[in-house]
C-alpha cells in the first residue's frame, strides 16, 4: 500500500512538473516569438464545385484567422455588383489564390481593395472598382475557369492575375469532399490549440525535421521547379500554365478587357534564401510569347523588406501581410493608370 501511495505521489509530481514546464515554456516563447494567430470559428467555408473542385460558400459570414469574411451571392469575397459597369467607372477583376483572397487579412487590406483605393486616389478620369475573385488553394487551370465564370457574370475593363509559385501544377479531376461527423468540434478545438506558441513551435520543428529527413514528392518537385531543373513532370506543369494563360488572354480579348500578370514571389525569394531567376525567367518567357504584360513583384518587395523585414509576412502563416499587399497594389496601380486613361 505504501509503495502504491509513493507511486501516486511520484506520478502527481511528474504531471505537475510537466504542466509547470509547459506553462513556463509557453510564457517564454510568447515573450521571444510573435504572438500566435487567433483563429475564430467558423473559418471560411467551401462547397464542392464540379469545375474547380471547391468554391466559397455564397452569402457566408465567417473568418480568415480572426478577420471577418463576407461573400456575396455568387461566392466571392466582395459585395454585390451589377453585370453592367456603371457610368464613368473602370472595373478590374482580381484573380488569384489565397494571396488575392487575403488569408489572415481584413478585406480592405487585400491587394485588390488597396489597388482600388490607390487608383481612385490617383485617377481623376474615372471611378475604379476592383472585384476580389481570389479563391484560396486554387491554381492556374482553376483561374482560367474562374475568369470565364466571372466574365459571364460581370463586365470588366481589365483582369489582373496574381500568379504565385505553387500555381504551376497540372489539371486534375476534382473529387467531392464530404465532411465527417464532429467536424465542427474538431475545428473548434483545433482553433484553440493553434493559439499556443509552444504547440506551434513543436509542430514547426517537427515539420522541419520530417521534411529534411523524408521530403515529400510535392516538396521535391516544387524545389526542382524553382531551381530550374528539367523533367517531364515539370515540363507538363509549365505546359498547363501556358495553355491556361493563353486561354485567359483570349477570354479577356473577346471581352475587350486588358489582361496582365502580377508575379508574386515566395517569402524565401524576398529574403534571399531562394533564387528567383530560373522560375521567374520561365514565367516571363511564357508571358512574353503570349504577349501578356507581366509585372514582377520581387524587386519592390525586396526593397520593402529592407525596411519592414518580417512585417511583410503574417507570423506563423507566411501569407503576405497588409504591408506587402500595399506594395503590390502600388506597383499594379502605377502600371494601370495609363490603361485607365486610354479607355
């Protein structure tokens, strides 16, 4: 009996030590590291889509991190618009993935809405409206479908595609996703756990170790693409990009709309850990062949990084921050002014 009591005491002492150590580590990490992201419930919701695979649920009120998300009746993160362009108005469709949608950002802080504000401050000829058609986790072939859908819904004077590194993929057949029972509570609990600096640090460390010891095929292929390596897989990905961009250019031309690309670099391109040339040159070559104006965001973001450093990116997340989106919007605005005046 005495041994069992001693065992219980030792077990309680061990549990108490672990809890104290965890609390102490959490406090220290919160002092030396950026504060964890606050995730609110529900995060943005999606529905199955036979063409794109997934689509934002229309007319939803949700969150991206702790920032509100509102979608209109067709399922984009914006207000309602009429098909016809209002008198003396210049309309832009902004396409892209989560960097355009604005993961972790207020709607007004995304590059499409900052572009709208920027152009309206600079242009006295026309009022400018920029419609945010960004869809998280979408790629170039899906952007082609989205553009066709948006041009059937809204008239436009211009289309800007924010092209990101992970958009270089092959087309695939969408598979409907079914939510399992208890999904809501799993999300709620997960959102709470992700507020811990200790758990986030452990997860990041484990992911780094796992990736270095046994990198996944997706990681290997993307690194090869970024390093300019040649293979049948990489060539097929770039062919898909070229086909989709060509189709998007044709669609825009048919609707008498300007079409341009804003090439967004990754965080490790901006801070110099990864070279841009091989990837950037390939994308630039395709754009030149298709006679599509392309604006590289690497130089202005690298310049901004000298002043703002890590503030260009959302901590623990990696998406572009409000500051980076402001730089992107400014660069696009400077290029678009002449086009607005000529319409």
